[in-house]
C-alpha cells in the first residue's frame, strides 16, 4: 500500500540502483564543471514548495538527482577539486555508511550498543599504530588516555577547550581566561572559544614567522604578560598544517611552554595528520607525546567519508568530568561499575552513529601500505606543481610549499589584482577549483592536492589552465 | 593492485552485497536478542590490535559483521525495542545516506555546494507544512526566520543557548546568567549550558505538576526572584514530550512569561514533535507561533536515519551573529552580497554532510498521509498497552500515558524493588528492551512505541512478557 514501510525486497532493488547511481556519478564527475554556474534560488525553484500528500516511487529521485541536484553541486569528489581541504570519500567509506545507516544503532553509552563503542576504541588504537602516535593515546594502554571520533575538527577543538576551561573554572566568571593560537590558526578556534563562553579578544593571536609558523617566544611572552596582568592562561592550540599555507607550529617548544604554565596544549593536525601514514612524513606527529590532546580528520585526506574526526587525549578525565551528566534514564550497571567507556561523555551531543565502521573498512581495504602510497602520491603531485612554479618567472610562492599544499601568486605588474583575477578565471572555468586566500595581507592562490581520484593528469591540466589564464 | 582505490565497478558489486546484507539484517533482527548478553571487552577481544599492513577484500567484512559486530549490538531496529526514544531508520533514509556519502559534498557555505543548502532550506519549509508550524519559520517567508538541520536535539538546544547568551552578553562574565527548564527536562540542557560556560546551578530546575508538566507560576516566580537578586534570566526551555514520561509543558503560558521577561523561549519537542504529522495530534505544536525557537528530531519517530534534528528560529540573526566568523579562505561573493544562507553560521561545527537528502526521500516515499498513518498506529499501540495496564490490578501508571509512551510500576508489596526487578527480567530476557526510569523518586518502567517495524504482535508479546515476569 502507498506510504507503507519499504520492504527489505524493495530496499534491495532500490539499493542496487542507488549504489549504481553513485558508481556512475564517480565515473562521470570528472567531466562536470567543478563549481556550478548558478545563482541563489536556482535549485530551490525546481522543487515543490510543499511535501507530497501521498507517497511516490523512489526511482523518481534518481532523475531529480540528475536534473536538480547535480547541476547545483560543487563537486568535492571531482579529481580537479583543489580547494579548501579535501573531504574525500571512497568505496570503503560509503560501504561502511550503508551498514551504519542500516544498523541504526546509537552508541551514546557502551550499554546502548557495546560493539559500537568497542569497535571505535579499537579503531582509535589502530590509528595510533598507523600514524605512530604515542602509546599512552591507546585505550588498551592504561585506560587513562584514549581516542574518540567526532564529527569534525571544530568539535574536537571545542571539546578540549571545554575540558581545559573546566579544569580551571567550572562555570561562572570566564572573563579572566585566555587562550592562545597562531594568527594562522583555523577559524574554528575562535568559534569554539565563543561557544565555550569566551569573547573573541580572550583568544590571543600569536604572531608567526616567515613560514607562518607560531613564534614560541612570542607565545611565552604573551602567557607571561597575561599572567602578570591577572589573567588565567588555560588553553593553547598548536597548528600542524595551517589552513592557509600548511604551516607547522613548533609543537615541542609550544608544549614545553604550556606545561610550565599549566596550560592545556592541543594539536590541530586536521589535514596534515594523515601524512603520518608515510614513515618519511611522520615528523607531523612530532610532539604528540608531550601534549594534552591531538586531533586529525581521516575525512580530509584519508579516504574516509565525512564525518570522521579523531581526537586523542593523554588523560580523558577532564573531558569526562566536564561533560558527564547521568539522569535516571541513562543509568546502567555497566556505567555504574566503571568498567566501560561511555562516549557520550567525550562529545557535545548525546546521540552518536556507528561511525567507526568507516575507518575500519578504509584501513582494511587499503592496508597501511595502500594508504601510505596514495598520500605519498598526493605529496609528489604537490611537489610537481611547486617545481613548475619555481621554474616559472611569472609566479612566486606565497608561502613555502609543504606536503600537498602550494600557495602562489603572480609576479610582475599589479600582482595582487591579477592574482585575484587569476583565481576567479580558474574557478569560473569550471575545470578546476582552487581557494583564493590571503597571506601576508596579500591575495594568494592556494592549491591542495588530496582528492581521492586526483592523478598527475589532473595536476598537469590544472597547470595548463593556470598558465593559460595567467597570460 | 592491492590497496588501490576501489573502482566504481568493484563498488557496484560490493555495494549490492552490502545493501543485501542490510536487507537481510532487517529481515532477521526480530529474531535476535534485543540486548546482547556480553561483558565489556568481548567485542574488542575479537579484533586484531593493529591495522592490516596490506589491503584485503571487503567481502570479509560481512562475515565479521555477522560474527563480531551483530552479537555485540543492542538492536535499535528490533521491533521489540521499546527503550529510550527510538532512533528509527528506514529504506528511504538509508538510500538517502548512500547518495549523501557518495556525493561527499560539504555544505558549510551556500557556495561550497548550493544544492546542499537549498534542498535543506526547502526540506525545512516542507516540515513546516507537514507539522503545521507557523509560517514565519519558513525560509520562503521573509528571510528572517528559518530552519536548519542539526545532528541532534542536544546541538539544537546548545545553538539556542548560545544565541540567547550572546544577545545578553557577548562573552566574558556569564556568572549572572540564569536559564530555566522543568525538573523533567532532558539532560542535554544542563550539558548545553555547561558547554556554553554556565555552572549547573545557573540552570534553574522548575517544579512540575502531577502530570510532570512545568508549573508556569513557579517559572514566573523564579524569573522574578532571580531578577530581583541581580541575576540575568536569558533562556528557557519548554519541553514538549519529556524524556521520562512524555509530559508536555504549557508552551503558551511559558512563552508569555518569557516574552515579558525578555527571555529566549525554546521548545524541545525532540520526539513528540513528529506527532504533529497527524491532524488530531497537532496540539503538540501549540505555542510554536510565539516562541523563539522550536526543535524536533525526525530521526526519533519519523523514519529518518540518525542523524537528523530540525531547529527553527523565528529570527536567525542572533544565532548567526553569535557563530559567524569569516576568515579569508571562507569568503566568497555569494556570502558577501548577502543573498544566501550559509549554514555553517547556524551550527557548532564548520563542515556538514548533505543530510537534507534523508527527509527528502522519507517525505517522498511515505507522503504526508503515510507518515501520519504510521505515527497514528504507534499511538494506537501505546494506548492498547495503557488499556491493558489500566485493566490489571497488578500494575499502575507512574505517569499519565501520552502519545506513544507508557510508564508504569507494580502495585502490591515492595513495589519499588519488584518494579526494578521486573525491568531487569524483561531486558535480561533479550525478547524486548524497556527503559527503567525514576518518577516521583520511585522506579518505573517506561515503554516507548516508535520503532519502524513494531506492530501489534510485538506489543502483545511485550505484554505477555511483562505479565509473565511480574508473577
């Protein structure tokens, strides 16, 4: 009957069609304009203003995806998507989401679905091995530290701000608190601080050096000055791989300053952290053994479908103390006896999907060697692009190229306006997408190589587009 | 080569197998124990301690799902799952997630994938129609109000706390702020307040009446007293459908008190809100036209796969003002010219999946009539259970039964201990799952009818189990 629940058999049939649609989309996405030439309202105007009264066959949705949705998408899975940080997906990632959505379990407590919690604990331990992170981040180590999946690095950051804040003052007057991050740190830090009850000027912006890395002496001075002025320094973020230019803050120095000042030291390695799957790039984890928390996003550069961000804590207790609340309807023997991890106390929301299936399938499909090979190839392609820029007088680096990121601008007359125009020309062509950013107060073009299906051919095509548009 | 990216053809083949696995899981989940008889560590001990070095075929994962994962799950999609609030999934919901994961777009800004934002705006407007919510909640109305998808009601609540907080004081000394909710309100309110920088005692717990609904006179007194004592009342949550007993606060009265006191009035209708798809139950939206914000979770009782929570604001500006930050790498023409909605400013994290596909497919598959029919049936089944309890001297209601929720306890000798033992016996049987809760300081058993595949047969079986265990 119309409007009945979909039967398992109908789900089988439609599920195959939907899977096939995704596979076909991946096959043709490289031929689509990366960014759609549309204006606000174009998509909405093609949809009915009210929902249908009676149910309809979901075969029709696939036609609407082709006609209404796809023409209105910026294609993050396009092999010529070089913008922002990639949010790459993959076959294994989508397969895992099929299972997660189908099981529909909620892992808020261990007891509400033990496998959801335990697979997540093991996956976070797997990542410790995969990236060469310190042993005390493992759940299996001594139960004090451990990792958890969050939806995004923003939430990972926010969790650590709250844990650190509550260590110092459990609510009330927060006006004396001071947080620290470099002037290149991600916007989610100020946003997280705001959410946590701080005003923007309570986040001190620490100057960076010529390579856009935080100046640790300036950090030490800022903490000292704040302390002398009666403020309470409580949290600091070291960025490993800044958004604008992939700058790497000196984590060990920063952690030392923080430890002395009893300031929580968090590392945001949202994209760069994935590089640690390659032995020769494992320097991105330097200092992880001496900080309070460390995070990276497999959904950025490790072929794990959004959302999947990892956060490790050297000691989980301040976070759990800050976020734990136990009403009657959430109490259970497993929790009361203390033998389990309840991840609801490690995150902002209560409910949680079975996200750990994603890294599980990704690591099994690729293996550590496969992941390293793909990340290494992206880094090689980034270097290839950097070499072209180095060899061409028309361009100069806007920041030292690092890992899979290259920032550059035009030389010659009126370089700023022409750099901005170049970015617009590239993005307007629909053939590639790059991010216009600002470095040292001047426009720059930022290219990030990290999409799952990006190959040398796409980087060469991008370079042709850049040079043709520059002339 | 081993560890290569999965080809679209391999994804087609495996995708069909994974879809079939989910369909088979749904066919057999009713035969599994709802809650697994396992102890902490059982699942983890069956998994390798480190990730594989080389990639493997993902067919093997399906065997592990059967052998390792399924025996460790609490089955939220079991038709005899009567615990917590359901987090029901459905064929349409999973199909939508396949597309969302496959597209892998990030809708943080309009410009980063216009269709992601515009489909979401239209879906939130569809829900306004479906539930009979006030017109000014529509994006298409005058652009001042509108709705947004969040991961959960916790996050919806937190967003409104932050918007309200920043209206009053944009960071700094928060110690004078006071929030209000009934003593039956959800734990996410105190958690949200903590995240936002308040101490627990800054959330005033307002007493409730015999039906566990907030006493508006007590609210008015509390606000008055706080104001006189120099505090700043700033936010209040009216609960429509409390967690423990489905109590409904008098929203209109509360909203009036809040308006006079310039306190933000938020409605948390996380589960009960879905009832508004039935004309005769539309009273659950009463007062929505006079509050500042209103939220419900389609992922609870509207067959929409977790995560999918809706939040509407009468005026979105305080939220956007509180959360908007625009670094260079996120600036774009569409945003600067002000003609678009950037949902990153309506939520805590930056990144966001294409979640709106889920309600789109659910509403199209079921139609408004189909959704109403299924919710109505759950309510009928709840009433059927309530009638049995009413007719049986061995039991009494612990709260007035409402919508799809029934709370009861045993009568006779030592009723509290026997009620707790009864809950344990039911849950220990593996044949059904209920939630032990506390009402009026006494143990009670709480039964919620809302799982997608629950039918009269399952409610009858539950009643047989309850009566057999009670004897």
